[in-house]
């Protein structure tokens, strides 16, 4: 079952990053990575061709209060996003009784391969289980998105199944893989 999330006053600090609410002043940093071909497409949305698109999405992030900006501590640059979305488990007979949220993330191509996405995801997972009344966190990746698959593996999610995802913004049906992490998986460790 879906639950409400409000991250408007939450700041999560990791070794190299700050996960924080989006601000209007993040527009240029957001556009800098969201406009690069291949970045958004890995997450199911077309790269931004116009800054007005980025501005609209930024406003949705601010109003939605469920997606963090990923800021690099070293230079205070926003290089990506990570946040909560409605979970695929809400429609799954085996899991729909659980209070679950899906996490999704995107990071600037300039920062790929540096371990920053797993760092952000692990911090968000830890925060979720310690600060939210949540039973499970889910995640998915497009079958050909090996970088995202690697992030998911590093975080310790359990594979559930392959399926398809309707990427409406891309006007495509894409094969994906779905994963889950239960609160009991964390408490058993």
C-alpha cells in the first residue's frame, strides 16, 4: 500500500554528498545534466531539450516533496536526483499488503562510475527504514541499464522478476527487472 512522503525538511549527509530538497536556484545544475542525451532515457524520460521543461519538472519536485537533489559536498553542485515514487508492489497480490515506496535515481553522466549513486541510494534506504513507517522499498531497472542494475546489487535488493514497463514519456514498452528490500532484511543483518 502506498504511503505519503514529505522530505521538505530532510537533509541526509553522506561521505561525499548531501541529499536535500530541491530549490529554484538548482535550475541551471538540473538542466546541465537533464539535457544530456542518454541520461533521462536510462530512467524513462526524454532528455530535456528546453530549460522550460527542466523548470516545470523542478517545480513538480519542489511541490511533490518526495525527490531529493543530490549535491556534491566538494563543490555544492547538484548532479542528480533520488526519491520516492509509487511502488510496483502496490499492484502485486504478493506484496500489496506492505507499506512500500519505490526509489528512483538519475545522475549526471559526468559522475557515472564514481560510486555516488550507490552512496546516495544506501543513505536513502537507511534513512527510510529508520525514519519512515515503511515495510519495503522497491526498485526497478531497464534490462539494458547495467549501471542501474549494479547500483541495485550493491545496495542488497532481492530480485523479484522481469516484466515490462510502459515508459509513456518515451512512448515505448521496455523490459525491466523488479527488486525489493524488506524491513526484515535489514533487521536480520
